[in-house]
């Protein structure tokens, strides 16, 4: 099935984006990549240490599209500085904007995210902003030059699933950009549901990294995302509230 | 309004009676609650919670892995100076002890930095004794500027400073502040701090808040466990942390759990904090503050540290010396005796063995 996702000029056949943050050892990362089939991987610049013998980047195969993120940024300015550092460090020109100044729930600050997106998109970055699902903010991010929007399904690390379902549904319907559900997805069935709704992709980390068998879970997500996408393309049948009456009340009208 | 006002309210609580009145049902409710209030925290710290440590541990581990993953941030302290004008009854740096005091020159700071950085560590905590004359903010700033060349993150643990001084350090690239209240119980605080500016309880209590206002990325607080009833001290510490977290949401608030350790003098702590008690404190902190960092120092013995890594701890020190210039020179006086002398490599190996990834760098100074 030819169904590519094109972002920033890059054609992707996998719609599962993964993270690098919570593994018990970096050597798991190449195996997770292989089993998940993912082609895009996000990495926190804060964790990248070129001087280290165990630099996280060295565990990521060449063919992957790197999505450095600005984790740790509390303001647009910090996010911009981190993005520039990432590009200068040779990590490419994709960036996931994360601006968070709420350390209790780690919810993103949409206003600062919009500001950072404006600056970085103008500098030629392919900007993928992580956001709270809000229609006006998503439209402003598009106007600011975002290549996609990444609304959260639930708070980061919570594995709570698609709690923001109705709001994400509105973004998918109204925003003319790929909508990538990021954060909160804990189960393959939830990833499948996001894809069935028409999400362009899902990004997750905790669900795989904290599973008892991360490799098995990576594969489960690969299949779920693929199944959800196929269902979306096939067009889900209408949902009926009750059974269709065999003797309709208006049958006499002929 | 500062935490002092909250503390004034809390100290009115009839702790002895309260702690005894909690039941198993209160503890179970607290363990299951999603958002814990002060009442739930106190239940978790009460004697009634002791049979529920395993349930608390299961939840603490789930929360920690979910929020922080299978990783452990490593850091190490560097002692810059041991001059001190205070007489605190529990510390070797106290002004009453006669030993040759030392303060590192910038060249010596550089040498220490090279040795520490060669171990791979990228997060550093710099410490001084409390002397505005020998180790003023300007000296700390000068050292920090050099240390930034070697480390991705530099934090300080020095005497309480003014907001303006903290701001200057933030601008110089210092990104974290650690400051222990030592003892929250005010009468005990007065007894233990016999002489010197450290006697001013409120100046110390309000300093972490000044740090938040000055823009440090992280502020770490703690009580020196053993100085007063540990249940009350842990309660005050956790409520203090939540106060800061609520008021300064952009600052990462962390907790430390230092237990009293042998030092030069003969002081004996009033409250014995057993290993079980320490575990109960860590678990209560994690359940009450699911996203707060919790640091574990080398005050604890290797065997215990190896077990605690699964119970909520997110940061550990490694390759530690508590002497000024202890990485490059001999003959210094340690601030206190450490229990875990393992090297950075040995701690790294232990963590991997426990299924945890040591993280040497988790932030870059952006100034």
C-alpha cells in the first residue's frame, strides 16, 4: 500500500515516531527502531553529549530522520537557542518544539511555542511543535510555518491514552497540516484509535521504554499504527445507536 | 507571604496526636489517591503506614519509571572552600574546630575540574563553608565561570544569598541551587546553630524561594534527617517543596534526604532515622510529589544505595570527596564521612546491573 507521509520534503512510510528518553540502556535503541519500523526518532538535545563514549546519537542508525527536541526549554528564546545548537551540532534541520514551564504536569505553553515556531520556521527549520490541543493555537502554528502540529493525548509519561480525543478530532478536521498525536499514548489500541481518527502519525516513548518487553511492545505499536491507518483509509462504517428495525415505522410510505 | 507563614500554620498542628490517630484505612486511601493533600502526606509518614511500605514502594516505582524512565542522573560535589563563620553543632567545618582551612585558587579549581570531568561526569555541585569574607558570591561566580568550560551544568550549595546575588550567579551560568534548611523545627534550629549568621532561621528558610525568583532552573531542598523528629521534618520539607512547586511552576524543585553522618565532633542526633524510616520518607516524597527529583548522596552505604535506586531516587552522587580539593590534593578535612567510596565507573556498572542507565548530562547551560 503506497501511503506516504511527507513532512518537510521527507517521504516516510512509517507513521510511528519514537523517542529515546527512558531506556535502561542506549543499546536497546537500534533494536527498538528495527522492531518498530519507525523512521523518525526524537532525541533531547539536553541529553546529547558529543564528548561521551556513550553518546546517544551514536546508537541511532544513519537512515533515521532525527527530530531533536527542545526539552528543558521554558521560554521561546530557550527553545530557539536549543534548536540552533542542535543544527550547529549536525543534527539536521528538523526540530520538535517543547516549551514547558509547568514542572508539575509538564504541559506545553502554546503561546511560547507559537513564538518559537515563528522564529525557527523563518530560519528554515522543519518545525514540529508539541502543543496542548487547541484549535486557535494550531491555526496560529500553521500560520507561523509549522510543518505539522503535535497535540498531546494525555500528559507526558502518563500512559493514560487519548484523553483529549474530542479536541484532537477537531484539529484533524480543521487544520490543514499533519496532526501527530504526541504524549500520553500508552497502549497499541490507543495508537490505533488515533490513526483511525485520521491522525497522520503518533509519537511515543514511555509506552515502549517502560514496557516489560520493549522490543515486543515496539512491534505491537508498529502493527497497531499500521492497522489504524488502514482502517482510516478504508473508511469506517457508520456507527448505529440501535439495531435497524426490520419493520420500519415509515414503511407504509412505500 | 513566604513559606514562613505556611510553616507558622503547620507548627500549630498537634503532631504527636495526629500521627498516632491515623489508621490503616487512612494510609490505604493515601496510597491510592491520585493527588495527595497534606493530610495524606502525614498519613504516609505516620506509624500506621509502616506495614504498607511495600504497597507504597510499588506505586513509587511505577510513578518514577513513568515520569523519569529507567535512568539515573549522576553528579558530584566539588568543595571550593572550608572557611566558616558559624558554629553548628553537627558539622566539621564549624568555626570552633582548629584545622588548616583551605580555599582553592582558580588554578586549583581548574585542576579539580579536569580530574572530575575525565570521569565523564557533566553535572557538578560546588560547595563552600559559610564565609562571606573568604568565599563570597563573587568568588563562587569566578569559580563557576571556569567550571562552565568543563561541565554542562553547575549548581551551588553555599550560604544563603540575596536575590540580587543569586541573579548574578544565574547570569554567570549557574543553573541550580541546593540549600538545606537542616532543621525545620525552630527551637531545635536555635539550639543547633550556636553562633554566626546561620542562626537567622528565616534568612535560610526563605533562600530557596529567593533562588526561584532569581531564575535558577532547579532548586533542591532538604532537612538533615536526625536532628529532630523525622516524621515532622520530612512533612515540613515536602510541604515546602510543594509550596515552591506551586508558586514557581517553571522551576524544577528537588528533594534531598541527607541523614546525619559522623564528623569531627561528638554530637549525637536526637532522632534515630533507621533504614526503614529513610525508605518511608523517600516513598512519601515520591507519592506526594510525583515529578520532583529526589537525590541520594554518598552519606548512605553502598548496599543500601543499591536498593534505593528502585524506590524513587532520580539523582545520585558518585566519585565523591567532601574535602576541599579532595580530587587532586591530600590532607583536607572532610565535612562529614561518606559511606560510599565507589568510583564513577563502579556506580555506572552497578546501575547497568540494576537495569538503569546512568545519565551524565541532562542539561546544557544556555547562558
